[in-house]
């Protein structure tokens, strides 16, 4: 599931599809931000680093864009609550944990 790309640990391409809790093609801004926040927390838990750079690469956007999205997301209680739903789903899917 996790591989080394020469300078950091990253999620192998074949496994990425299982981490995404939403279809990004019709994903709202709030849902995307919540999913990104959940992904940050999940990557911290499983030890992927560098986190923001990895997410930017996976999302196909700049590091600056990811940091701005996450900064805005952390200001919104609705998004933070939704993040917990995504994070719980990630944990259950990959670790078999339920809260």
C-alpha cells in the first residue's frame, strides 16, 4: 500500500482509489475540502510524508492551492464536522475500526 519514491513514502497508485470517499467529478467545494482534511489526518496516521506535497500531486494541483484549500476548510465548522465523517469512513475501510 505504501511505497518509497526515492525521497518520501507515498501511497501506491493502485491503492489511491480506495482512499477517495467521493467522486471528485461532482464534488462540492465543501465536500472536497472535508475530504482533503480527512486525507491529511489519515496520512498522518499511516505515516505518509510529505503530506501536503503528496496530496497536491494526487489532486493534480499546486502545493499552494492545497494549502489554501486546507486553510479555508479549517475555518468552517460544517466542513470540520463533515471531515470527521470522511475520516471515519477511511478508518473503517482500511483498519476495520469503528468509533
